[in-house]
C-alpha cells in the first residue's frame, strides 16, 4: 500500500511538472519573488482575489479587456461579462476570442460607455476597473486614469444595484496622484461617503456594498 501511494505521488508530481498552466504560474511566482512580492501580483493571484471578494452569480463590468485573460477567467465562472476596450486591435482580437460566448464587448473608452451601459443593468454587479494606462501596450487616451469618471457613473446608478463589489487594479499607481490618477485618499473618501467597506489586497483596491 505504501509503495502504491509513493507511485501515485510520483505520477502526480510528474503531471504537475508538465502541466503548462502550473509551469506558467511557477514562472509568474518566480518573477514576483524577485520583486520581493511587491507591486503587481501574478495574474492567477489577482484571479483569486476577484473570486474571493466578488458577488457570486453576479454579472461583471470590466474596463480594459486588453489581452482578455481576466475576461476569459470571469466568463467561465459568472453569468455575463460586459467588457470595454478602447484599443481597436485588442477589441478585434477579443471579438474573435469571445464570439458566441457570454461576453459583450464595447470599443470605446469607459467614460463614454459606462453612462449608457449602467442604466440598463440592475441587481448585483461586480466591477473590474482596469482601464487606466499602466505602461506597455495598455491604452492611453485623453485621460491616463478615468477612475473618477468610472466611479461617478457607478454612483449615479448606485440605487439600481442591491450589492456591488468594485475592484480597482494597480493601486500602487494611485500613490503619486500624478497623470490623472486620484490619490488613495480619494478612493477611501468615496467609499466612506457611500457607506461602503474597502480594503487593499495584492495591489487591488476593493470596495463593497452588501445591501
């Protein structure tokens, strides 16, 4: 029996070592470890945070589809995803990836899309606000960070939703309050004014309305 258990453990280890997803996660962890686990966390860590604090069986509004990694993750676990991507090339690629799925895509900036989208939604809703410019190929429009506009659209439609979970990525970029980025104080004050709870976990600012 003991020999059989050892064989099973050896086989599982072999499978894990050759699993591409496990390999990618290990590489991500390796790079994160080199940064002393600071700044932005690996994708699969962020996904754990989203899953932990999101509203179960609720739809999502995502700003910044980008490569569609988070969009894909959310589409497999939640009823419907509304994703906004201003970059034409990324938008076209996303159309191909999510054709026929539970993902609705918008090719525009979030400050133009949310004011017309949110009045059509109600009930419980999750938000992944990641439409701000954070370097690399991420979209840079007239505003590097449209968070104030995004939160204002949510506030205008606040009473339409019973429960809300808002996730703002790259919270480290809100420390300098430069280039259209409001301060973290702004995020805290906005949350408190609407009697919402807030926390920071793995470079994500989380705001929740539970009733």
